[in-house]
C-alpha cells in the first residue's frame, strides 16, 4: 500500500508494506498509487510539490511476480502480469500530468517497473550506500512494455548499457550518468534532501498548466505512448 500526507507545502507519498519491504507493484498498490496521485492533482496549488519515498531498504522492486505465478496456470500468470503492466501505465500518466514538481527519494533498490516509476518523477535523488537502479528484463528473458522503453530512451542517455546489459547502476554512477540529481549517505539523508528540494521547488509557485506543458514537451514520446494528448495554453505575456 501507500500513504499520503501533507507536510506544509509538500505532498509526501510513501510506499508501505506490512509483509515485506520490497513494495512490489501489484493491483492493490497500483490502485492505491493512482488514487493518491488523483487526490494530489485535485488538491495541488502553485505552492505545492510531491516527494515520493518508501519504507525499508527497497524503494520498489518492480511488478509482483509472486502474485502472477500464484495464478492457476501459465496463461493466467501472463494475464496477471499484463494486468499489472496495464495498471502502471495510468499511474505514470498521472505523474506526468501533475501540475507541480515531483521528486523521487530512492532510498533503496529500484528495479524494473520500480525504476520506471522512480524515473517518471521530475527529479530523482538516490541513496549512495545501498541504492541500486536495475533493469533485469534482459536477464529474465522478458520484453519491455512500450512505455518502459520510451521512459528509458527519454530519461537516460546511456539506456543501452542499462537495458541491454542489465547493468546495476549505483547512486554515484547514476549521478555521473545524469540519471539522478544527487546521491546521499543514507535513506534518511536521501529523504531529507528530497524534502528540502521539494520545498525549494514549491516556493517557486510555478503556474501548474504551464509546468505540465513544459514537462510533457520535454518527453513527447513517453507522453504519446501513455496516451496523453498535447496540452496547449495561451501565453499571458
């Protein structure tokens, strides 16, 4: 599941779990995330920002393959996996449509769909001592959904090494590669830095409609694959 709270100018979205701390994306969590992002969109002001983080040593370990494999047969398992992929798409579309800055505090491992979820934020901060970004699809022998590939192409210049080599990218490497904004010594330090950045961005009080248009113009392929129609606003200059 996830929790959403308001701390001053910030919406703080936290991935939580009662059973384990891998925060795998199953239908329950995906539905909870979409509901939270919808709530944020309806309540956001020009002085708001979003910070997303997670409890424990994982940020998000991708789709819940255990839930998929628990299906009655291989065909049913494939349907469950497709269901999760189809459910993540509107979550990312909601992130790309938020009229406020978004910051992911990657306080642990972010793998596969979890890495895509993190990269869908405007800014990514990462824990240096244990944080890892990992796209294991080439090792698992499974293909990338179209929107995964679009996010990787537009968000990561070195996507070939990350995707086709299954490279595990640690925080300091991710900073050097331009994938994340900064690396921090601990989970607490990562979240603290993300909160500080979120507050700094919220103080800018940008016009939400303009912010969304600028974001989507930077990543047109992702937005097209996610089914987001191009936005257009009339300049007030």
